């Protein structure tokens, strides 16, 4: 891995982490939404962008293009967060909030898959 690739991952990771934190703060402004909704929104945005990137990267860019490292690994890797999602599920479990646990789990999984597919289809329409 070259210095430029490492730098692209690091800069992308910085912006992804700041974006994820900002999404959480924005969601908290809505008093009826909880912190876990910020994680859900960040993950769903990331899934949609990942779907777009999957098509674009595999059809339009060389394998070692810096955009793949910046956006695909750095930005999306820190924007979406499986560890926070898992901790939130554990917190719902510990609090015996079964409906929230199942809803959060299913929304992340089902909507995440739907948005990856939608992003991929959109990129195919735009760039295919």
C-alpha cells in the first residue's frame, strides 16, 4: 500500500467520522428520535452510497484508483458503523426493549440491503 493510498483512507475516514457524528447530532435535534436513529440513518446513507460506489468502482475505475481508498474504504468505513449498531442492540436487549431491538435490527438489515440495491441500480442508470 502506497503513502497516497494510506493518506486517502485516513482523510476519507476523518470525513466519514465527522459526518457520522454530525448525523447523530442532527437526529438528536428531533426530540422524538433516539440516538440509535442516528446510527440507522448513517448506516442507510452509507448503504446507498456503497451501492452506487460498487457499480461505479467496478465499471469505471481502475482497481487502485485513490477514490476507492478515500470513499470506499475511508469515508464509508467510518460513516457506517457495525460496532455501534451492535452495542445499541445489546442495550435494547439489556433493557428488555424487545420491540425496539427487533425494529432496529430489521430496519438496518432490510433497509440497508434495499438501499445498496437502489444505489447500485441508480449508478447503473447514471453511469452504465
